[in-house]
C-alpha cells in the first residue's frame, strides 16, 4: 500500500515467490507480465521492490534481496529504457553522482534464443516454446516433457489465449493422463469445440421455441424471449436463427 493523491493505493505483483534454502530466505523473486511496452516500467518496478523491502522492515522479517523480472510477450521488440538513468534522460553531471541507478531485469519471451531456452528446466520452458512456435505452420506441441505445475501453466495459458485450459487440466487428471503441452492443448481444443457445439444446439432449440410461441399464441419476439428467459448473451444469435427459420 502507498498513499498518493490523498488516498491509499495498492501495488500488487503478478507473481511473487520466495527462494528458500535450509529454512532461510535467499531472496524474493517477483515477475511482472507485460504484453505491451510501458515507458514507465522502471518506476513501477521500483515501487514493487520498495513495497517488498518496507514489508521486511515493518514486519520484523529477516533481511533478504528482492529481485524483479519483467516478462515481456509483445510482438514488437522493447524499445524503451531499461535503466533509471536512461528513463530520466539528461541528468546534470553535478547531480548524477548522487542519483542511484536502477536496472530492469527483462525476459523477452518471443526473442529468447535457443541457448537460453535450452537452459530452462522449469515449466516456463513449455510456455516460451509454445509462444515462439505456435504460429508456425508445422508447429507440433511438445509431448516429451511433462508439465509439473499444471494449474499454474493452465492459468497463464487461459489468460494469454482466452481459452479455458484450467478445465482441460482437471479433465486430464480425472482420466489419469500424462499432462504435457500436447495433451493440454488437445484436451482444451476438444472442450472448446464441445462448448461451441453445445451453444449452437442451445441457440437452435431456443429459436425453435421462440417461433412456436410466436406462431401458436402470437407472442412478439421480445415477449417470447422474455417468457423463455433466454440469456442476453445468446439473444442476438437466437434472433438470427429465428430470421433464418422464418
């Protein structure tokens, strides 16, 4: 929390994990996901780190370093400053020696080289590889390395693509199937198709009932939709189907 413009505000990290060894905290690792270029990212990172250090001070915790990574998924290469000095611009030489610099640790996912990718041992490897290769015509999801933390990977993939991967993970677990990126994508695609097909059936059935009310008891379209309690998100599709059938 911090106070600005006369009110309390909060700064929440996307991801924060403690790196522990023998019951000792080595550091706090924070990650901020970015899909667009933010020229003020340096200031945001300083705010996140400052809050983490203040928590150590206020809560009487052991002291440990705070490391923040900006994980960038954008199409365009990052073209904004990565240091505080560069962000501030021309600092007078008489002042510069008193201004502490700050460097942003950035991971550029779409431009990560093969040697960097080969060094990844965590589930992040699956995410990077999928993002880099999924647009290729010959893309084949990996089926060799199992996904260890299915919930976390599926949550990210759901946010990134808009497809519900979380339910796909649960489905694979119920079937006691091995969770790899290939099985995850395949299961999610099956569920997406099933949901679309179910919606299509619902629209067709709803349109048939609307037409029946309009023809037998002479309801208006609006009255029939209201009587049948058709969800608002389906009404446009139902109307199109009614017009097609009329």
